[in-house]
């Protein structure tokens, strides 16, 4: 069936949390997702810890790698003792058994909230079908930030029906594992910063208008190979040799494929060929 995810926003100090079904990662991590809009709405109100929590945390002794108490709080918003017991024989003998007990304890403390309707009104969802990519997504835990307008510029893509969308940064940055490889399965633009996947999991985030003093601005981009190619082809066209451009400065659009271990392979440029049957994209190695 594949791993299912929950989008979790939680405030340890107030014991408030908002948890929503997020389906399979590559089905519900986009700018047009209602779940994404709720998380963006919350972060535009105040800081929250965010975790795009996957179900596979309970298997293969993965919990042993969760070292921070803040992460255990995040896991407790959508998991409990029974989830680990059903998936691990001899649970009481596991090195992380004390963590399971803490998760069960923390799970009893939450006050649950729902902001789905408020988020829809805030983003005028019926018209926009998207969150706003304005201001800065800041990580108060790491004292870093992402310029959302710049993220949009690098990551904006186009589906085959010509509708515009993005892979949203928050699900990728905060996922618990094995989610982003699915959304990157077909390949990525070379501007993509895939190494950031999961690196903000459980951190305290916020969306603000101004970059906080002494915060480091980092580059971030997540873009699918073909949907980004669609956007670039439609927006910037091709050069004299028929290769897709990525901007107005005649720079070529470049893409790559990730292997099983998440390592990049060959770099490709994409040639557009027009025939009686339509348009085809033909990747060629960038020598």
C-alpha cells in the first residue's frame, strides 16, 4: 500500500497540536493541498514545531535514531504504544523502549485544534488554490531561513494541463523519511536541494514578513524533472538548438536522476522535438 503520512503542527509549551491526514507523500505535498494550506496558515500566526510524520517510523527499529525529546513529542501526536507493539516483537527488550513509553505519555497531553476552514478563508482557496509564497520560512531552532519568493522562482512547475503548482518546501524539509524519494522518483532539476529533505523535522518554524536579525538565509529548491521542464519550456522557451532554457539569460535547464541511495547520476539537458503527433522531450547527457 505504501507509507501514509500525517501533517503535524505542535506546540510543546501550550500542548496544542493540529494533525491531518496527508496520504502518501507524493499525493499530498503540493501548493494546492488543503493540508499544506493549514500548515502554512498556522505558521503565519505563530511558531509551531512541524513534522510530516510517516507510518514507517514504527518499523525496522527506526525510533532508535530519534534522539531529541522534541521529536518524540511530534511522534506522539499521531502514534502511540499500540502502534509500536503491533509492529515489533519483543518491544520491551528494544533499546528504544523508554522512548515508546514517553511517546505514549506525551500522547495524553495534547489539545487538538482544526484550522482547515480558517486556512481556506485566509488563502481565498476557492480562487487561488494555493498558499502564498511571500515572506520568509524561518527555522527558529537552527536560526536559518528560506526566502519563499525565491523558493517559488526556482521550484515552480507546470502540470500537463498547464496548471501551475509547486512541491511545497515544508513537507520535504520536515518529513520523517522515505517520502521525498517518492516525489523525486522520476528525477529532479539540478537546482533541487534534495540534501535538505528531513533536516528541519521537529524544528520550530514560522512564516514571517521580515528576515530576523542574525538568521542565515539558505538556498532551497524542490522541483520534479518533467513538471519543471514544462514550466521552463512554456515560460523561457528553447535555444537555437532546441534545448529548454531555465531563465531569460539563455541558461540551459538541467536535470538529473537520483539512484536508490539518493545520489545523483548523469546531468541531462532536455531537447524539445515537435512532430505531427505533438511535442516530445528528449534528455541528452550534458557532456
